[in-house]
C-alpha cells in the first residue's frame, strides 16, 4: 500500500485493490473460527468518528478493529464537543492526541477524510463522505463477487437506483472498472448524471433492458429524503419502474447474484422474496465486510510514515 | 558468493529419514498430523506426508499455516507480510501436530506458529520438524526432527528452494558480501 490512509477507490491501483482482497481471504478464515481474534494490532487504538448516523458500518468497523486486538473508542457526535462548536480539525486533532492510530470517519460533506488525512499522522479510513465515496463497501462487494463468481473480469454487473447521490455506487464504479468488469447503471435520468458515462459505463433508463444477461445485480437503497426534492415522483412509481421483482430477475443470467448494501427498503427497490432468496448474497456481504475492513487496517498499519 | 549445502538427493534422503523418525517417535501415525508454515514449510509438510504414507501405508492429514497475524515484528518491518492461506481442514484438538518449517533460525516464527495453532484448537502435543537448523536461537525453542544442522554466521542467508516453486530442489548458503 502506498498511502497511510484509505480515502477512496479512486486513489487505489488495481494491484492495491487485489492485495486488499487477497489479504481479506486470510481474515475470513479467522472470523470463521471459534476464536475470532488475532493479536496482530495489539496496543493500537481505533477511534470511530461518525458525524452521520450509521449502525452497520460502524459496528462492522468496531468488530474488525476488535478482532485485530486494537482498542476501540466510539466518538459519537451528539455527545461530544462538536455540538459545542469545536471545529472538525480540532476534534480530529483531539482524537489523535488521545492516541488514535486509526480514525474511521463518516461525514456528510465530501472530502472531509482527505482534509484530515493531510493534517493527521493517524491512518484515516473513509467510512462514507457525502456523495463522494464509501470505499470499504466497494471492497467488500468486490470480495463477495470474487468469492461467488471466482473472478470479476468480464462480468456484467448492473448497479440499480440513485447513482447520483450514492457514494456506494461511485466507489463500486471505480473499483469494478479497475478490476475489469463491464458496468451498467440502471435508473431514471434524474438519478444518473450524464457525465458519468466518461468513466466507461453503460447507462440504461429501462430496468428490463438493463438487467438482461447480467451476472451481478447491485441494488441501491432509495433515499426517502430525496423524494421531496423531485428526483422521482413517488416511491410507488419508483418501485413500479425500478424494483427488483421475480419477473425482472428472470431476465438476468441464471446464476446471477443479487447484492444490496443495506439497509433495504423491502418492496421498494427489492421484493422480500428475492432479498431472502437463494440468489441473494446480502448477508454474506455483511460478514465479508468485517474481513475486508480487517485487511484494510492490517495493510495500512504497515505503511511507514 | 553462494554455496550449495544440499542438492535434490540430499533433501530427499533427509526427508526420508525425518519421516522414519516421526513414525518411530510417535509409534506409528495414530492421531498424528502435519502442519507446514507458509510458504516453505508447506511443501516440506506435503513431502513428509507422502513419505510417511509410503512407509506406513497410512494417510495422515497435512495442513498449512500462515503466521502473519501472529508475528512479533509487525511494527519494525518495512511492509506488512503477505497473508497466505491457513488451511487446516481437520479438527486439531487432541491431535499430535508436527509443525514443519524449512529453516529454523531465531525461533520467532515457531513461537508465532504455536500461538496461531493454539487459537485454532488445543492439540495434545506440538512437535517441530525443520529441514535446516542454522542456529542463532533467540527463544527457548528446539526442533525434534532436523534434516541438517548448518552452523552459519548471522550475516549469511540460507535459501531453501523446492520444485513446487518452479525451481530445483536445493539448499543454498548466501555469503555476507552478496547482501
């Protein structure tokens, strides 16, 4: 790894992504055992600095950090000095002065992790910044696809939903293209910016056309708060056009897998039968998330400052 | 400058003798298994398993162990060691494990390997087999089965190659001035 931080997939090379995925396989063995913990990062300190609510990502990072034997502190924002008006940098410097070796950050503004990475000696791991990136989600998705399909190269992978506001989609597009997949984006024109074509993806504004023949379907969570802003008329209409139903899944390859980063809106972007069905790998994504986050922390710990 | 310490015949003879010693000491192969330390130890463990099978007509399980997560030098290395697979597809609890490595040097890898094994289960015994013992122990660790003892200087390097890696079977001593 070249950088002490994981800011986005955009900043990673194909080799670095593959190194993270290979390393994660070793950690997957560990978390499947009775003793799910290794002493690798004993004595290090991890601080979860979440300025946006998150249960699964924060819990996943917390478990990853604990299973590497680091001490973990959750610096939850409503109870901290941030509400008293402490600046972002001051908060981060304080966290570092407390002895943090890893700072896991989620923030509503894009670019916050990049700003902190320049100011701090600690390793900064981006757990989601605004509409920019959510790199560990893309890494766990790539890991899951590789595990299920044996490869990523040449696979037809569709990402469905609100691409414009989704950091998960953005990180996945960067990652899957670097790994050689053929990426399709499916959704209404209001939720797919035209210029995203330049990244080398194909855009479909029709669900049936888009899902035909794909190996992997990645459903995105529709963010209810966007509905008011007129990006789509109603959840009912969204669901009518873009929900993954049995009839639509039937158009994908027979051995297609279905993914979702969670939390799901059942019945809106995906029907329950599919979410809980044999093609769904949604719960495996959650398990793999811990292994991938352990791999990221392990590799960043080895980067010399 | 390099010097050949063992060729393919020497290695084969040493492995054959070690296989006999393992069977003798354990009075057969009952509840016995081999675990090779990644990566050189894995090839050696597989060869020992084949030899033991030839002699006793009994298959004994062989696995591989990666010790990266248990190393004591993670803070001082230039980069993190590459993580390789740990594949021990059998229950180790109550088994006699022969831990296998290519070169025994400071003993720190063996310490890490023992910790890793203890996290996987509770073996009834751990024994140690190495192809080369080059001295310079930093921990109170001793091999039960040794292919060849080779006194070395700290500045020298012992390289063990196997055909499985696409090279010929050979043990080489690299002298100090080369490094």
